[in-house]
C-alpha cells in the first residue's frame, strides 16, 4: 500500500507573497470577530469573554469563550499565531522537507456546545503554515447533531458546496469525503457527526487534492479519479479559505434559528451528554489541532476549550429500536451523499 500522507514533491509550489503572514493573520482575526458577533446575535443573552495570551517561544493568541448563554451552554472561538525554531513531530512526519527551518502557524478554531439537544454542536478550523519553502492551507467545518433533521444537514452541506464550487468543482466532493474519513472514531466504528468539509496540505502544487493517510479510502479513490489538479497559486488558495470561513454563519445560523425553540426533556439531555462523550474521545485521541497545540507548548486552556462543559459515559449503551436515537446511529453516523435528494426524515 502506498501511503499518500506525504504530498508529492514532484512540482514546486509558488512562493507565498512577502506579506503572506500578515494577510492571513488579519483575515483570521477578522473571521474570529465576525463569528463572535454573529453568534452573540444568535444567542441573544451570552457574551464572549476574551483572554489574550503570549507564548514564550514566540507568538500568542486571543481566546474567546461564551458560557451559560441563551443558546450556547459553552463555546469558544480562538485565534492563534505561533512561530519558533523547532518543528513539532506531527509536522515533520507529514512534511519532512520542512526540517531545519523555523516555522510560522496561524489559525482560527471554534467549537460550540448548545444547551438544547436539538441544536447541533459545530466545529470549525482554518489554518496556515509556513516553514522555509514549505507552506500550506488547511481546515474545515463539521456538524455534530444529536437529534438530526435531514433539512438541516442538507442545508449545511449545500452551503459548503456552494462555497467550494465558487473555486473548483472538485473541492466539495473530495473534501466532503475527506471530512467523513477524518472525523471518524475508529474504535467506535462511527463518524463523529454528519460531516462537512476537511482539507489539509493544500499548497498549490500540481497533484492530487487528497493528502490523507488512507490510500485506499473513498477520499483517495475519488481524488485519484479526478487526477492532478493545479497548479493553484497562493492567492487562489487564500481566496478559497476566505470563502469557506465566511460561509460559516450562513451554514449554521439558520439551523440554530429553526431548532433553538424545540422542547426537550431529561431523556434528550441525557442522550446529548452521552453523545458528547464521543466529542471528547475524538479530540483527545485523534484531533490534529489538539496534538499540534500541545506539541508546540500552546496555551492548554485554549487548546482544550473544545471540550464540552458536561458529559457522561454509559457502559454498553444501545438505543431503543425505532427511536430518534436509533435513527442517529442507523442513518446519520454513516457517510452519506446528503445532496443526492434521496433522504427523508426518519420517523420519531
């Protein structure tokens, strides 16, 4: 089996502009501002509290957390930019050609844990990395409902597809499959939620869009069927990331507005807390952002702000057949082509 986790170096990407770091940093801080303002409007009661921090080795960030709001039980929207001499092991494994160079990394990340079990948890992260001649963009967004509605899932995916299609027709079908692959709990044999898009190591070189570890998986197979894409300039990819970032509120806001008033009780709350356990498991075992942050001596409170405030585990839980809880497992926690028009809402 050929491991495609290390992108081909057969072609050389164009160098980023001299002000690349300043431009990406400015956009990501603006994205943080935009998202926080939009979420406060959706919440109607809670306000984000900001914590600025500095990293001794170089860099820092702004952590913003909302607690006990009208909609969001807890959530965080973080911006960070760090630099230094020593690359973390997680980067060298993927891009050994970056060895010997100082690095710069910046990103905005977000996780929201609503109180109402009918409002989905959502995650977003967009980031940029440089080390000598090596640079790339990465990121994505995914939705984790507890009591999902097909209408919501379709609207979420359609908004992301529209954002992707504005830049390349193969972005959404490739990055959607990559998202299904990345946000998968192998030890549970289920996806974390209903997916979205995920991409990494996008550096503009002529080559395949997929640069993940599973050379035989659906994302790799689709990417191989598309063939080589590019070359794409730094400007092309930066514009793509900006469009994706700006698509968050249109993708998620209408779902919050539709579901925040839905009545719920202890049964729904207990199931939500149980399923939040999967979020904890993924973030502590698999999440690249968590691993990178800890390896680069980032601010631990900011790195772990993605964890929910309350969670529970239950031994050998099985949902009752024919319930909304069972429908989550049977339909929504499996990779699906949500835009095919073939899905209807399961009976409650």
